[in-house]
C-alpha cells in the first residue's frame, strides 16, 4: 500500500477510528507476514512460532488486546509503524528463545557460533539471545546500529528493505551493516569489537 495511505490510516487510528484500525491491519498484514515469513524461514525445523502467529502477536503488542484501542499506539508515519513492528517482533522472538531455555541464566554463558558473514536471522535460539544482549552494548557504543541489527537480524529484511524502512540510502545501510557484523562477531566471539 502507498506510504501516504498508510500514514493517513495511522493518523485515523491515533484519533480512535476503529474502522481505520481494521483497514490498517488489512493494509499492512501482508507486508508484516512477509517479514515474519522471512524471519521464520531461517529457523528450519526449530521454530515454535509460525509466521501468522508472530504477526498476530506483533499486532497485539502494537494495538492492545482489543485491537481498536487507540491509546495503545500512535504512529507518526509508515516508517515509524514498521520500526515499532520490528521492535515488537524482536521482543517476541527473544521471549520465544528464552522460553526454549537455550541460554543459561546470568548472561552469555559461552561464546556462540556467529560468522562475521552472517547476513540475516539465525536458527539458533542461543544466538538470538546473545545478539539481543549484544544489542544492549550497541545501544551504548553505537546507537545508530541498533535498529539496523533489529531489522536485518531479527526481522530478516534485505539491505534494500532495511534502507527503505530506515529512509537511508542502500549504500549507507550496506556500510553500516559491515560495521555491525564485525562488532557482533567481536562481541560474540570474545574478541574486541571493531568499530
């Protein structure tokens, strides 16, 4: 759906228009489902969530249990909405990995297998949790990379899709992704991160 139309629906939802909330859901569902499907494809036989369930959980996080609760969410535009959806998806996936109990309590119990060439979501719940913890360090050292890692690693967006969501040139995203991958590799392998 056209960016302007989504922004208008988001504005109407923010004003409490429940019919707009339903139209918004219909307008963005396929795109959110494609994001979830892309993310879940990396999990092969390990998945505990299906793409449809993930999208439904994202919707509940964004709009509350009733779906039409205008106080639950206010979004400035399409970009803001999809960034919020990515954060919700990230948190749901981390919570799911925690439920699977693959990482010992108390932080990174061991180094995890992460390749500096890793270009998207991983199928290992231990890695999901480790990257989530590494993002806390990113938030301190390189906050500009947090959303990029969320969109690429947790949501599974391509470089082009990430550039579109963030409103940044693809070349900039590609360069930042190289830095982010190197930092992740350093943090997760126990080496000093390279900035």
